[in-house]
C-alpha cells in the first residue's frame, strides 16, 4: 500500500533491483482491464455497425423529402446491410452495456472512482494540462495516476456511455417509452443524441491513443498487466 | 501491506520477462478470438438478436396503448413513405379478393371485405416507425385483429399468426401482439379506401411493431401453434422476428 501525492491509496509491491528498492503500483485490477478491452472491442463494433445502420436513412430530418446529412464510406461500416448491421449492433449493445455497468458499479463500490472521476475542486487543474499539451508549457506535477485533463476525458466517456445506452434503449423501444421519447424531443432528436454520443467517443479515441503512444508503453502494459513500475505520483517514504 | 511484498526480491530482468510473459499470455487469446470470430459470429449474432427479441417481448405490455395523436399532428398522406419490396399492383385481384383463414380456428374459410367491415370500425392516429430510422404519424382505420380472430373462432391456446400477401410478402407474429387493441386489419388510411401503394384491399397495422411487420396486400391468415421455417420475408434474411418497439 502506498499513498499518492494527492492522498489516494494504491496497492503496491516492493522489490530490490540490484540493491535499489523499486515499487510496482497496481493501476488496474483485473475487472478494469477485462471490461476495458471488451468494451473497446464492442465500441468499435457499435460504431461501425451503427454507421451502417445510419446509412439506411442518413438523415435526421423528414423521410419525404429526404435530405442526406452525411455519407459514410463503406470501409467504416460493419454488417453489409441494415439487417446484418442491426444484428451486430443489438448483440454488442449487451456487451457494451454490461461491461459499462460492471465498470461503473466497480468504481463506485471500490471507491476507485476518486482516481477516475473529475471532481469540481479539480476543475482548475484542467487548464494547466491543456497548456502543457497544446502550448508546450511546463508539465504540472503528476499527483496521482490520472491528471485532471485525463480525468475530464474519462469522466466524459462515462457520460457518453450513459447517453449512448439510454438513447439506444429509447430508439429500440420508442413506443413502450413514449413519454421520455416525447420529453427529449421525439424519435428523430433521439437519433441525434445517439449519434452525438458516438461523435463524443470518436473524439476521445484519437487523443487517448496518441497519449498512450506519447507516454511510452508503460501505460499500455499497465492496462494489460495491471501494474506500473515506479510511478512518479507516489509519495516516497 | 500487500502480501505479495513478502516475496523475495526480484531482479529487473525477471520483471521485464514477467511483463512479456503477461503479453504472450494474451496473444493466443487474441489470435483465437480473431480466428474463430468469422466462424463463430453467426451463432453469436443469432444469440444476441434472440436476447434482444426477448427483451422487447418483456417490454411489451398487452394493455399499454401506443401514443395517439391529434389530426393536426398527422404526417400528410403525400409524405407518408411507401416502402414496398416490389411494384405489385393489386387491381386485377381486387374483384375476386377474399381473406383465407386457416389453422387453429373454429370457422376456417374465405371472408369477404364486407364481412370484415361488419366488425366495429376503429380509427387511430399512431406512429409508424421504420427500421431504417424514420417515423411518421398516420391515420389508420379498420377492424381490430382481435375482433376478427374472435369472429373466426381462433383457438385461445394458439401462439402465432402467419400472414401471406398478394405480392408474395409474408410475416408471422406472436399472438399477444395480434390481440393488442391497436392491431388493425386496416382497409382505410386518411379516411380513404387503401390505395394500391398502401396495400389495398387489406393490410395489417401494428403501432407496437416496426413498419415491416405491418404487412400489405394480405390474403391469408393462419393461426398456429408452431412456426414454420419461413417466418417472414425480411425476418428470414436477418431482421428481428419480434420487431417490437
């Protein structure tokens, strides 16, 4: 057990390396790694099959007259046709939802949400990180596994996930859930929100992958094995 | 303290090989996953779709009505989309048309449009939602399918209804959805007899299901307990059989 500079506790293993004491910190438990990768696969399937479904009616307006909003290249689609894409979409919707619910419940029960969720008192830490990444200013101290900008990104994905699942359920059962459909502006509007959730995810993924690549493979390893060696955010005793 | 910290110290080389081993452990999983997916996905998707159908079935409530709308909310009939899978024109068949009823019914046989029209007429402004992703509000009138099933003496133990259409379209339904009070044997839209584009002389309309379940040009109804291999024109190609919304 060790403490981060911000005061969170983290499981660690200590070992000697040529006489130097080293610490391995457990960043991700098996549940987080399992749901992360399964969710990542289902996110790809959901996006590509969703785009194929969208091509059956690529508009957010009226059917007559129909004004197409955007054409999706075939390479970005999955399922071949509307029926095939719906099978992928309605199958992986279960995996996407179940892994998402398991992950969020785990965060809440284990208290590890403090590591991931951006709290109001941390908002002020977002801008210095933006300045560091985009304006090449000095890097603020890393106080815990995720910096405030990362926490903002991860918190947003949870929100995108909730929006995607709730609007997806409404699109699946618009007659049974007629009241929420009406309150949210109707079936066509809910398609807009559902699409917007996907755009949110799509805007997260490139930044996420770029950061993993820029920060070396230790982050990637830790999402596979769970552990990171000598993280900078631990308090040295 | 974590009990793993009691373990003897390990040199860095061992640590590196451990993470590599962890990586290697994943490789077979990924490879097997990638290899089996194409062979395995058909079963996976079938299971997924049947879970989804079951979920839709559990959301369905026989007593819950689909939302109805005012006249001024109707989509004008010119803007009511016509999705037919063929250019079938029923005019030649209209004269001799009658509805064939067979299967688990007390009074099988042929029923004329006038016999069907003798049932109480119900008019409703309801949504028509297409699997493609658009929705409109239409005006439909006809007899409740439940009244008709009662007229022909359908067996209360029956589980399914199958319909066949003049344009060779076909579909099948769970009996609960057929008995829903808004499921119509529809002969009028927007106060006019059905036009050929909309399925003259008789179509189904089910606001609790996606549009492809509202079959046009129907000429035969079979009440049954077991579904045959052919469950529906689109359903046999991969659409959800239940189609409940």
